[in-house]
C-alpha cells in the first residue's frame, strides 16, 4: 500500500477515498487564539457517497477546524470547535472544480467558494500544538477524501475579500 497523494507532488493530489492523506507539519498557528490565517485549495470531488474530510486541524475532539462533506445533508461544511460555529455550502456536483478559502482572524471565520463569500461565524479559539491533515479525519482514522485537490495554500494573515477574489481569478 502506498500514499498516492505523496506520489503526485507538484500536481493535483489525487485521493482515492480509502487511505490517502497528507500530514502537514508546522501549522500550529492556524485558527489559534488571536491568530489570523487563511487556508485555500481547489477541489474536485470524484464521489460523494459518504462523509469525506478535505482538511482538519485538531488536538482534541472538541478543538478542531474541519472542512468536510456532510453526506446526509449534501453540503460542504467549515466546522470550528462547536455545532454553532458551522458554515454550509450546498454541494451535489462531482467532477467539477471549486475553490475553497477559509479565513480566520482569531474569533471569526469566513468561508468563500470560487472567490465569493458564503458565510461567516464566530468560534472558540483552538489550543496550540495541533496536528493538521489534508484528506482525512483525526490522523487517518476515517472519512477519507475521494477526489483531487490542488494549489493548497496557507497564509499567516486573514486575507480580505478582495485578496480572496484575486487568488481565485488569478490562480
């Protein structure tokens, strides 16, 4: 068994929905107390027949930032620490590229799809020294992403709506 995502470095990462994920080191600051950051990537879902996780940061079950697909309700969610801190985007299409951007400023999160603001929410701050993964939930314990991901970027500042639109319009 091998991790296909690592073999495609420099191209779109192709996750098979079974066991592929990327462990991203040194991202302790994303969504921590008072820390501003932005996380973005292009994605193209192969199948959406079950819950899948695009990206997750966690230290404990109650302290996490998750971009995932809620199969029961056919929507992409940005989940931050609590059920009340969720932003939803209806997602029913496969084999189509979308551009996700999550912006956090230490207390408020915003989700953009294709450069357009979908929603915002307040959230409880995270702890430091967390783990960050692309394509899985809780360090490969399940909910693997099935599709392609490209151009993943992390910024140490909360980008403005104009900057997010520029990233989408000028990849």
